[in-house]
C-alpha cells in the first residue's frame, strides 16, 4: 500500500491494518516453514508495509504532519 493511501486513513484504520499485516506475516512464516510458500517476495513486502504503517502511527502519536504528495 502506498504511503499517501496510508496517510489518508484514521488511526483506528491504521491499527486494524497493522493487525491484518501481522496476521499475514504469521501465515507467511508458517507456510515458509512448511515449504508451501508460493512467492517469498511477499514476506519482504509485508514486512515493509508493516514498518511503514507503524511509522505513520508513531508520527500520528508525536503530532508530526507531513505533506501528502503523490510522488511520496
């Protein structure tokens, strides 16, 4: 998910997104262990999405605001 899409979400929506990503990572790790993972790149993408979302929640907590440019 793009950063500008995440910035348009409320804090509650971001927290729900974090829960979904953590569940997805758990499932991906489980499938990786059992060697049933179709696309290993999906784990990297999910980890980066989780980090991006947690960073935006932290910015929200600190009261930081950034511009919502399309190129970001």
